[in-house]
C-alpha cells in the first residue's frame, strides 16, 4: 500500500481487491460509473457494474457506461438493462463493437415485443407461467 492510498478514497486504492470491496459499499451511481469507465482491471470494472445494477439507478447511468466505457463486455451488460429505445437505437447503429450493436438490437426486440412485460403496469416483472 502506497502513501497515497491512505489519503485517497478506497475506490481509487492501488490494490484491486480494496477497490472491489469499495464498489460493494458505494451507493453513489456516479462513482460506480467512474470505476466502470476508468479502472484498469476488468474484474474491478465488472464488480462495479454489478454494484451499479444492484442500486437500480436511473437509466442515464447505463447510457453513460455504454458511451464512455472502453470495455466491450461491460458495454454489452449495460445494453442488456437499458430501457430507452432511442438510446438503444443509437447504440445499435453507432457502437464501435459489433457485439454491443447486436446486443442493442436484441434488447430493442425484447422491448418492442414486450418479452419481459416491461411495458405493462408490472414493469420488470417476469412473464407469468400460465
């Protein structure tokens, strides 16, 4: 642990394990997005994304992840939880990664066909097993 680690926030610590533990404690989605976008370690970025999902933040945070993160897989994960069709259409047409563009197309199809009943009063509820 370096001298700077004692004065900076845990999410900026030089030890990746400390940053992962910090992500689990953070309740500010903006800080988690900073971790997702800027952390050098993929496992820290993905743990921060899991923490972000647990917070169920405003959709704008997922849009920011998709537009700013360099990590293709974390961008795809963000697309899978986005609900704004115009944002998804932008990703499907403009993302630099084919894998992310395909995920956006798939997510648009889910929303347009109301696969998960997200367009009804029970938003986010799983389909009933009738």
